[in-house]
């Protein structure tokens, strides 16, 4: 896709520590995400998974540690910079514009790529219209991809939860990200919706070559989807390996089952 | 090039490309935009497609499976295959892999054109049962990137390959013209597998010339032209869709629009505004229920307007549509209603421009049927069979009645056999079941009539009534025809009656059980000051019995109006003390009554109906929702309908 081939490190976090007052959310966490892989971050509740994603896309600023993205070092990331440089995400609790339609929500995903000024946009004429057509085409491809044609004009607040999650994935895809961060994309879904979502995640990865980092509780999903898994517990990294190996790891079993290893 | 006779569908395509070259032939909504193809463009695409298929090895006489939803390229697959003299075999997109494997194997299809990955996966799963299958071509490439493409191609590639070959060597044009002209009226143009309720599906072979003759009759019947519009939403492998969106479109030259996805059909209907529509009764019922529910949520003014104008339409709407005399003030009010309620309602349902709408497949409730007619939708009924390809009877615009399927179509010969079975010969009738001479022989009479398995009769006006499956039709002891489902349906059309079970085969007269509809009857009870404590008490109330007796009398009057059914009037009936329930085995899971089981379970009640007693005590074991069992004991009263009159009527029946 870009400068480097698949298999290179796209993003690495090194020695990340994050504290809120006296509470340590992350302590000395390091791992990398390779270009083109699906990387899962798992761990019990409160292990620091969402904090880790927030550090990666710049919502939280760690006290220590560095983020290496596309070969450049950052001591902290900024959400705007992350978004402009190909990092998109979805949220654990859907964060869409509830009063807006599916189509409009997806179009907001294109906002960073629209260059015409506010007044042009207001006129919806000439260059602004041409630009909108280009972006609309991208969005329509995503609508087709996610099979949400039937809800194009429905305000997202009226959609069932599973579909809202799908729309949110669509909005992240509209940014044409290089790295997609998914925070529990399957929570609150029934089996069929989960299967659909798995299929979409795999297809995004295969068809667009998008690198994906996801947090997920459903172990079946994690083991099926991901290439490598990093396990956090109380803010520390306790394992980092391929799914089969992680499943056998004594520390991981202990963390999940709460028994001494 | 001269195409000669109009006896194959590809020839009609070429003809349409000349007659209506710039007019739209197909539309498909993709990426939120309606994209269209003119007849001339479709001809070019199909020529290239046919050549591409022949380069893939498809030859005259080969079978070619087509599987998917309503998409232009799948309809073109029929045309391209027929161009080469190959026989398309459409298969239901929702068929499970096992059924698909059976049809692919039985038809020995050499190629299959499918919609997407889902269908490719199913075919790959059963490929060892279809040894003749050489390659699969697909419309939607998504998810297929990593598949082995040795025997897998995109339809677009096949068309592009044909186009390239045509550009390189113009001699292919002449070759294609020859292939087109080689097609004849005697070619089998399609094999439609019908899902039998028992046993394996049978492949109905339809003949090109006969199909075009039958379809031409139907085009003239409803005066379809190239300016009509349809939306293709019915299953591609169902004979009705093939007839309506493929055959009729090619004969009349009208445009077929393919929806964006199966979920967007309603929205796409509104966008396209079809002039011709077909829906099974269930679809009309769902639409009406959705409308009623939405109206219940509407504001008070809207609700009042809706109720007022729908009531007015119920009174005069059908008469206006049937061009019967109506007082001028009623006509004026109807016109206002059209503006305020009827047209907006039809618009919301996508029926604004519908000129001809049909329903068929099963009996439609007269209330439901007249609702749509009363708001100005020209809804009609028809009766047909795959083997007839397709229409046997159909209602003309001025001959619409809720209780018949209409007069016979032109050139259909029909007779009623000894046992009441409807038998016919039709201009489009099938050649036989593919590779199944035994079943073909079973389906025909020795003198060449096709047996429908349906019992029916022709009334004095020449309308065909379908009353039941002929195997379920019995006779009273005096020889009168007894069609239980026909009687039960007539009873069930009353909202107060939920279920009915009729008895009479081999008896002296007809009797029946009825089940009250709790919602409707409790509503009635509230309005009429009838108090009750339980279902059983309400069902046993004498005023409820009187109410139902009125309904039964009305059905009897209706039955008496036709000589064929006059003997089967209901003499005695009772209101059941418990609701018939699938949990107790009394209904099937699809809510059909299991007549024989009920007759055994309630043998005491049946015996009582055929005796002189007026009341019976009965205890019935029931299964509760939580799995516990219990007994309901009741005293059931039997209602005798004017015995003296009934006896005298029986004499003249």
C-alpha cells in the first residue's frame, strides 16, 4: 500500500506507562503491530485494554514511553494527527450522531478529506458538489460492502444496536484507514450479528489490506480472527503470542480464572 | 439479418432492440444509483455474453444452472444460454446445498451462473454430486479472491472475453446470427424445478414456442405495452417471476427494474412506481397490517380521517372501480378521499402507478381483497400452474370477484373430472418432467389433459372456483360434493371465527366445529355487555353461539347459491370449548388444522353432532406452555340450524 511491504512494523508502543492520579492504568507495556495483521488485545475487565487504544490514537497521553508509528517516534499522539495519518477507530459504546442518517454519519468519516471551504459546502455547487460526489462514491462502496443499503436514510438512533455497530465500523472505514482500532466490536450482538461482523473484519483485512487492532471479550472470536494476541492484566502485559500459544499460557489462564498459576 | 419467426426469447430480444432500441429494458440500483440498459445495449451485452459462454464450452442442448436473486446479469444469463440453444435451469437461491446438489446432478448442468460467494460455496460443497459441472461463473466477486479460479470466472470476464473476440474477428457476428436463427419453437427454453411437498423436485420442461404463445395471450389480456414497468422481487427460480419479469417483459418490451437488495424492495417500489405488480396474499396481508399498526400510532386527526375515508371506500370504492352506478355525492367524497388518504396510502406502499395487480397461490380473504380494491388498486386473482405455463384462469378488469379465480384464459380447455378434480390443456403446457417419464405419465390423463390435483367447479358465469386439494374432497352419502377446506375458509373469513373444522365425508349432512377468535369476540362482548370469566365461558355463552350461528347461516346462503356446493350446507355445529393448538397436536406448526386427528380426539363431539343430543359433557387433556398437563372439562352445546328448513333444502339439493 504505502512505503513498506506487509510484515513490517506499522506501529509499536514501547514502555508505555499511564497513570490517573494514583491509579496505574498501564505500566511499562510494549508490543508492536505489524502491517496487514489482525492484532487482538485481550484481558479481564479493568486490565487497561481501552486505555491502550486511547493511548495509540492520542486520547490519553502516557507519562512514560514512546509510540513508533510508520517509523517515526512520538512521545504522545494527538487524535487529530492520528486521524489524518490513517488511524481510525470505533468505540466500546457506539459514538454516532444519533439524529443523523446512516449515510450522513458515514459522510462525516470523509470530513478530513474534504477540502472545499465552509461557504462552498453551503452552496453545494460547483467544486464542492464535485468533491461531494467523489466522497459519496466511496461511502456508497462502503454501504454496499457492509450490506446496509436498506438503512441508508434511517436515523441511526432508530437502528438496533448491532446495526449501529456496523454503521460505526462504516464510518471508520470511510476514513480509508491504514490502522483500524476496534474497541469490542461484537458486544451486545447475537450470534448471527457476530458472524456477520467477523466476516466484515476479515474482509476489510483481506480486501483493503487494512491493519486491525481489536479488543474483544469473545474468546472464540479472538482465536479465530487474530494473527497475534497481546494479553494485559492490571495494566501489565502478561503474554504476547499467537492465539494457540496464548490459550495454553499459565499466566493467562490464571488471570482469567483467578487461580494461582 | 432476418430473425424470421418470433419463436424464441433471444429472437424477441433482437426484435425489441430494433422496435424499442432506445427504450429502457433493465434497471438495477447499485451504489445508491439506478443504472439503466436500453434494449439495444442489452442485445450487445447478451451477444458478447453468449459468445463468451460458447468459448467456455457451452453448446446447444447443454443445461445451464442459474442461481441468485433478481439481478440483470442473471436474467441475461437466461438469454445468453438460450441464444446458444442451451437450456437454463434456475434454482432457488435459498435452496440448501443438498437440494442444489440434487438438481445440478439430475439436470447434468455443465455450467452454473450464480450471484455470489454464498452460492459458489454451496456448489463447491456438493460438487461431487454434479460430475457434469465444468465451471461456475459469478456476478459478485466479493470474498472470492482467494478461491481457486481454475473453474471459477466472473460473468463480467466472460462478457469481456466475448466482446474482445467479436472485435478481433467479425466472423463471430455471423456465427452468432446463425446460432440465433437455429433456435426454434420446439426448443425446450427452460427447465423449472418445482419443489414437491413430497419426494424430489421435478424438472418441468417448458417449450419456447408454446411459452411465447401463452405469454402473448396474457399480454393482450391485460394490454401490456413497452411503457409498463415492473420491479423484479420474486424468487428468480419461481415460475411466476420467470413468467412476469422475463417472458412478459420480452414479449411486451417493458422494463424490468432490479432492487438494490432484498431488504430495499419496498423503498425501490416507491422509486420506480411499477404499473404491474404481483404479490402472494401474504404480502398484501403484511402490508395492510403494517399500515394499520402505523395508523394506530398516528395523531388523532390523521386517525379519524383515515377511519372515515376507509369506511367510505369500503362502501363505494369497489363499485367505483367496477364502474357500477354510485350516487354523485359518494363519488365526490371518494374523490376527496383519493386526494387525502387513498393516493398517499398507495404511494407509501409503492402502488401509485399500478394499473394491474395480481394475487394467486392461495385463497385471499375477501376483506383483504376488497380493501385494496376499495382504495383503487386494480387487484385481481388468477390461477395457474408451472405445468400450464402458467395461467389457466384469470380475472379480466370487469370480471373481478373475491371468491373466484376468474374465467378461463383464451385457448385453455378445462374440464372437471368425476371426483371434482380440475383438468386442463393450455397453450403453454409443459413437454414433460425432465428425465421422469413415469411422473409425466402420472400427471396426465390418457387423453392428454393435465391433472391439477385441485378440486373446483365452474359456476354459471363461467368463473372457476378452486375449493380444495382434490384428495381432501369427499362426498356426502347422497353424493353431494364435500370440500372441507372450502367451507372452513368461508367460515374463517369472519373475523369472529378463528378456526373451523368441517365433517361430512360419508355422512348424511355437513357439521362443523368452530373456534372463536378471542380478540374479536371479547371485543364484541365488551361492546354488547356480555360478561365472562374465561375463554371457555365466553365460547359457551349463548349470545356468542347465536352470533356464530348467524355467520354459519351466511355461509350456508353462500353455499346454496351455487349448485355444485348447495348440498354441503352446514346442518349442525358447535363452538369448541378450547382453542385448537399446535402444542396439543391439533394444528400443524404452520397453523393448518389436522382434521383426522381432531376427529379422533373429539370423537364424542363428532358423534353427538350426528345424533339428536343437544349437549355433551367432555373432558379434554391439554398441554400448558410450561409443559404441564391438565384437563379441561366442559359442557358443549350443539346448535341446530333451522332443522325443518335444512331438511327441505336437502331434498331439493
